């Protein structure tokens, strides 16, 4: 049994697969595989472990329908045509649950950095601009007692809420498709409409999946309903916001600031105006980038591979209907 891995992953995960009798090949070049290259490699393997942005579309699946399992080194699976995979009987595995704390930390970091113009002030030091400052120059915004709005209050949003209440005594409001009764009981979180979320949030943090419903949900119409002092945070998927609209909203003072761990498109080009705005902080999609989290993700992906190759149900299957 052989698995092709599109990146180098945690050695613990490689060891787990090898001890289960799986021969592991990891793609060594520091570039994305072209679609034709990925197909060419997978023709000689029984399983695929995707760590990165490789597109698993219907065309790929038509050619590589011999694969017994496709394991993702991620929670999100918007790069996979899940319906087509199910038609071909290929289980798709993901890695839920293990990156909630790390991603919430990243959102919290962005919230703090934006509120105090931290990235911008750091650049001023590098540019030799740490000189005379008047008392009212380059002031930030306090987060103490402010209202945190969460779009998609799941495990990551819950962890962000916990941190924000503990440190800044923030009031939590949220919008989901359904009520989160645990968050309401633990954190006194208040369920509101999408419009009310926009209107009341001092900080609005996005933690939803990218779906046709959420694609570019945060556009100029949404930003115009937000406070002029509001901070927009996206540590979920870049496609949930319209980046040109966000730039316009910041330039025109419709909202005050933004913190992004994900961009639209991704990667962000180095001449993007967001990178030089005083009230913006951008990170290169590092939400889960801790040793502990990435190792845990790789181990889950490896267990999904081993289960699939042994014709057992995946521990974490995106499409469990393939077993019915």
C-alpha cells in the first residue's frame, strides 16, 4: 500500500503510516504541483494525503478514481469536489477539532495588533521614523468592555470568546445558522441577526466555512452597516470577504481597521495596499502554525490514510455517506 503526500509533514505521522505497512512518498519541491503532475503521481499510488492547496476536482477524480482514500491535512475541504468523490466511492478525511485553540490565538493576536496599530508602528521603527511624537499621534482603540461579534460561533469562535472575555471583559454576540446553546450558557453570548451583528460589533471576527452562502458575504454592503470604529477580523477563509471592497471601506473610513490571516486571493501580492495601512495587520495564513497543532493534524490525516487503506471507516470523514 502506497500513499503520495503533497508536502513534507510531521515525521510522527510518517512513522505512524509506515508502521501500519504504508509506503510513504512526500513531494519535496517547494512549489505547488500542477494538476497534471498530481494526476501523474497518483496513478501509481493507492492513497493521497493533501497538505496544501491542490485542487481535487471532478476531472482529477475521474482519472484517479482508483484511490482508496484522500486525506486532507486541514479542516476545510473547499478545494475538494466532495459530491464527485462520493460518486466514485472515495472517502475524504479532514482534521477537525485540533486547531481551534491555535486559530483562536491568531484571531486574538490580530485583534490586539490592529487595535494598537502594532504592525504599522513596527514598520515606522524599521523606516527610521521613531522620533518626535505628539500625545495624540498614532493612537489605537481600547478593546476593554467592547462588543465582540462572531460570524460562525463554533469551536474556534468559542475559544476566541473565552479569551476575549477573560482579558478584555468583552460582550459576545454572534450569528450562526443555529443557536449555540453552550456558548450562551458559558459566555452569555447573544444570538443576533446578521444585520444586527454588523451594526453592533466593535470587533467582528469571522470563523465560518467557505460555502456558496458565505462567499464574499463581507462586501461593501456589509461594511457600510458596520460602525466607523469597527475592526474586521478574518482567520477563516479569504473568500468570505471581498478584498477590493475591504480596501475601499478602510480607505473611505467606513470601518476603522482589519486583521487578516487569510486573503482573497491568496497568497497576497507584496504591493497590496492593505500591507501599508496603519490600522491593518496581515499574516500569511498561519492560524494552525504551531508545532503541536500541525503535528496533531498530520497524525489525524495519517490515521485517515491507514483506515482507508485497510477498508475501515475513516476516523474523520467529510462524506460518511460513502459507507452507506
